[in-house]
């Protein structure tokens, strides 16, 4: 099978075994066999982040945004108010979802690429005591920034707010331990660091907090957290028709995660990141963020100012060589972005570095 090196932040490169898992006999998702698979997957999703009996996973057919919308539309009571951290496209997307539902909110808006000042956020919480929830992105792939998860969660506990963490691009890539971190709702999807196929998203919830949402008048049907959770708990099945083959692939991806271990996957990703930085340094390119803020899962590289540089032309050159790279997305400087997640390793990043050097030399791109 032809292999592409995907250096975009998801969907990521998958193993052949995950792809082959899509080729299963047709089955009605209401059969016991598929119900058993669903129950097993939900347990594994929680185990990835060391969740115990006080946590559960609610799964949806849909992209990561479906999971974010499910959490945001389901857990805030009619008299609640949510604080949104917007320092990238996905914080902004959370705000867009909240606005669509008309939910009371306050947005702490920063330039995309600016690191959150925890003290300034605490000042907001001190003076706006109507705030009941706080959503922020863990790994903001707009810039490759790792927001200060532990410190922001400590603020939530101090001011008795429920936390909603968009861990779309950090779940299974970076260690997250729900026994050490008090996260009420953690959101991710099947096609990022877990290395499955696009098509499902999930919310890992504190069961006690989730149970209280049963009293919130539903704002929707398909994406209602409590409705989906209570149905699957009662029947063992998805409430609505699932993407059957994608679920089988996710099961294989989860098994491969546990075989590799969290430590092994993180180490593999980090070695690819370090290899990438070696190539960037040799070319003299600049990176957008200080290294202390890097997720080490995606790197935003400042675009060259050379008149010979054109991102789409460079993209097409790499695409012809079976490598996919990603444009920037509204950060405070123009960038292109290279992710190092998925079923790739440092050898793939070495290939990228070699091709990048060759491209720059052929195009005589200078003046970084």
C-alpha cells in the first residue's frame, strides 16, 4: 500500500493494520458483537488518560468539532456562564459554537501565538463570579503552543469552575493523567495522536459532573452528552448510527497505542520533533514560539521573506514527493506548520529535512 508522510496536524498517517481494520464484514451496529466492541472501546478511551470508574467516555460520529460542540452545548446550565481562552483558531471556534447557542460567555482574547498569563486570567475570575465553566485548548495547533494545563486547572478548582479541555491534538500524544489532573470534560477525536481514522470524536467526562447535566434542558438532540451517555449505558449501543468501519479501525489504533505505551509514543514524537528542529536550524529558519512553549507535536515555522518563496508551490513540490505539509493559520506572524504526530518517526522527518534543503537550494530561497 502506498504510504504518504502526513505532516499536517491530523488526520495523521496511520499504520497498515489500522487501514486493514476498515475491511471488515458488513454488520448491523445493533448486533451484540458490535455492542461489545463499542463498550470495549469506550473503556480503552478512558484508560488512555488513566481514567478510573469515576470517568466515562461518550462517543459521537463526527469530527473533533462535534465533540467540542457536544460538550459546550450540553454542560452549561441556563444560569451558567463560560470563560473562553482564545489564543488560536480552536479557542475561537469554541467561541463561535457558544455564540451559536446564545450561551452567556466571556472571551479572554490574545494574539494567536501569545502565551496566556495565568495571573491575568485569575483577575478575570476574581471579578466575574458569574463564571461557572472554563474552556481552553491544551495543544493549540494554530501555533504549536502548549497552553499551561496544570495552572489553568488549578484556577478552575480555586474558583469552583468546571473545566472543559480541548485535547484534540494532545490526547495520546502527551501524558495526561486524570488521577493527577482534575479535568471535568476532556475532548478528542480518533484521527490525531491516537492514530485512527477520521470520523469519531469523544468526550471523557467526570461521571458525577455529567450526571448533573441530566437536569439541563437539551439544546440539541444528536450532540447531547447526557442523552448519548444514558442511551449507551442502557443499551450498550450508539444512540445514532455509528461509522462502523471507523470504529473497528479505532479499536486497532487503541490496541496499538497500549502496545507502544504512552511513554513510547511520546518519545517517538519527541525524537521526530528534535530531528525537525535540527533541519530548521541548519537552514537558518526561525520558529514562531519560544521553545519553552512548544508542544513538540507541531512546529510553526516563520515563512521566508525571499521573493522566490511561495507556500503553495512548496506544498505541491512536497505533495509530489508523497509528503503533506500545512499552511499557517492567522498567527501573529506568517508561518507554515509541520506536525510530527501519527505513524511516522524521525526517519520520515529526516526525509522532510533533506527535501526542504533541496527545495530551498533549487529555488535559491534566502533572506530568512
